[in-house]
């Protein structure tokens, strides 16, 4: 799908479809610039008959040009203008593309978001593009008859062509992360993950380093080695360095959980429980995709991206409940449950990020089912050791419409992961599971400002939604790029 930008407020001049977004309310058609009299009348009629009121999520296709240069017109409801967010524009854009791609089209033109809200016109147009690119994504890699057909080009109208370009690059990185999640665990294992990252970053100013088993041993990363050792697919540690602020002493570390398949290991999951566990590398995909987007946008910032990659399998060689692992920073962890493997690989990865000079850290991980229980499928948990850093991460996420919600990390929770034989154990039991997992991670960040995002809910969607297919979502990429942008300007 190509993207073409017209300088606003011009209405595109031709196309198979015109997507006309409308606010809910009596004069919804009047706020649109440049549409024909006939179309205006038709929209009024539809509203009066109750067939289209502009409610959020509402859509109706008109197979008539009404004197416009378009063969078909898709009316898309945005909801009330005074409660509008960029998120609602994004979802409307995605839903429009998903409707139109049932048939496919050469050219789809988006009319600009009508006036009447407090949204910035260039950001609103950028959100349409983000929504369209994400909406075009699909998990149907192996279906012979795809339910959606390609769209050649979208045309948007915006006062700021650079903002459109930027949002398209970021959205393509989100798609890269989501597509990686959608690959089968047969195709995507630690080594092939690294190869894809190397290929994708080949033309970018990023240094890639891959630690294989001998280097992991030399670096005393017993946790990554332990989790990975039950699988024929060996573990790896992938490190991406993007250093574009030589005089800035700060290093922003982005660390992502990369379990390419989580069977639970010897503490094996149920059949249902492991069905979606190819998604357990979504954190790693998000941090790698964000680093590449940051490099494409040439943001003046230093990024240290660290992704521990392993496949968690049962085997005669796998770690057992009762084993003790020593992480890179010297701390020991009693493995009471081999299914709590994410925190183990992250213990080594966070320690390594600190040793490489990280001054600020964010980790993304599909870490706990408990976080899903607490926050559901569309909001990620945010836990931190530093309020100010959490505020910055939260502000970045809010501005791009990815939802985060704070969970506490009080000292009391530490008792729950005390071990009789080691410095800590890898499960705190039934209660507060998202928090006790984060409490363990906190032992590996050397008191540096750190935020942990538990993305177990929003990283993967079991059902399709009007604006996006089921499968990987690329959640977190947009927050990280926005965070890096703000970090660079501070
Ligand atoms: N990868 C899972 C968490 C998960 C569950 C992600 C559902 C996405 C959807 C993680 O490794 C895990 O198995 N966590 C256990 C921890 C427990 C054994 C302490 C869990 O949440 O049950
Ligand atoms: Mn697990
Ligand atoms: Zn896992």
C-alpha cells in the first residue's frame, strides 16, 4: 500500500473509494469541506432515517458517486467531536481499510477529519494513516483464499507531509513486530529471529551483536542458558546499538522478552494454555522494531536494545523445578516453576544492559497471565522503581493511544519471592502475580530508573476487531518511539 499526501484542505480528485469520516450530530455533513450538494443531502437523509448517525464504529457504503469523482463512498462514524481522541481516528481508519479490502481497491482517498474537535489536523491525518497501515495487516499467512485483497494506494490530505511520512514509517515498524509475532514457532526461533533483525537493520546505522551459547556461557548468563537448554533451538542474546547522540551520556535501554515458544517447560502448560504461546516474543519484537523506527527517523538519542531469545521446552535436559540459577549479576534464583521463564531470561538481559551502560530502562514482556486477569486484553501493566520515569513513559503512551495502567511495587511484595535456599524464587504464588514478577526483575536493574510493561494482554489478540485482524498487534512500538523522541529533546 503506497501513501500519497495532498496538502490540505484539498479533497482528493479521484479514486475507487472516498472515505468520509463524520462526527456524530445534527450537522455532521456541514463540517466537511468540499463535498457535493447531492452527497450532503443524502447524508442528511440517512441521519434523519436513523440509518447512519456518525456513531463511533458505524459504517455505511454508498455505491454512487453523488457528483464527486469517486465511484464509491464509505461513510465512517467518529463519535462525538468533543470526546474524540487520536485513537478513535486511528480505529476509524483501520476499520475503513478492513471494509474496503474485502474487495480490494486501487486507490482509496481519505477526506480529512472534519473540523469541530480539538484534534490537531496534521496529527489527525497521521492517525488515519497509522490506522490504515495497521488495518491492512493480516495473520492469514497460510490461507489459500485470503479474506482480504490488497489496496494499491491511499491518499490523505494533511497540512504536514513530513508528519504523514513519519507516521507511515512508525506504523510499518509496528506491522513488522506484529508480523513477527504471527510467524509460527517452527519458523521463528532464536536464531531465525536474529537473522530477521539483521536483515531488517542492514541499511540502518545500527550495530547488531548476537551472543550464541559459548558467549552466553562466557558472560555467565545461566538464566538464558537454563531456560533455553530444553530445546534443540539454542538460545541467543540479541543486542542492537543505535548511538546518535555522542555527547549525551544517557543510554536508553529497551529490553524485550523473546520466548519464541512457551510450552511452560517441565511445569508444562495445559493444551489451551500453550495454544497462543508463539506470542511470547512480542516484547522482543516490539523493542527491535522500535529501535529500527528510531533509527529510520534519525532521532538524536542513544539506544541499547537487548532481547533475550529462547524456546521454553520440556526435555531430559531441561531445567527442573528445584534447580537454582545464578544470573549475570551474581544473584541466585530458585526455579520453583519452569513456566515463570520470562523473568529468568530478563534477569540476565537487564543485568547485561546495566553492564553495557544503560542509564534508563524500559522492558516489555508478555510476562504474566495475572496481568491479563487484572487489566484485561487492551491495557498493559506499568510497574516502576522511579515515579518520574514512569510519568514520562506513561505520558508517551497516552499521547499515542496505547493504554498503560500503573500497578504498585511496594517493598512488601518482596517477601513473596523469598527463597530458603537462594536469593529469591521465580514465583510468588497465587496473589499479585504481575507484581511479584516485576519485583524479581527489579533486583537486576541496579536502582537505575526502570519501567516494566507487562504486555501479556494487548500484545496478541485472539479475536479480530473491526480495525485490526486477530494475532500480533505490535503493541508498545509506538510508545517506545514517542518516548525516545521525548527523551532526545529533554
Ligand atoms: N508467557 C506466560 C504469560 C502469558 C500468559 C502471556 C498468557 C500471554 C498470555 C508466562 O511465561 C507464564 O507462563 N507465566 C506464568 C507465571 C506463573 C507460573 C508464576 C503465569 O502467568 O501463569
Ligand atoms: Mn511461561
Ligand atoms: Zn512466557
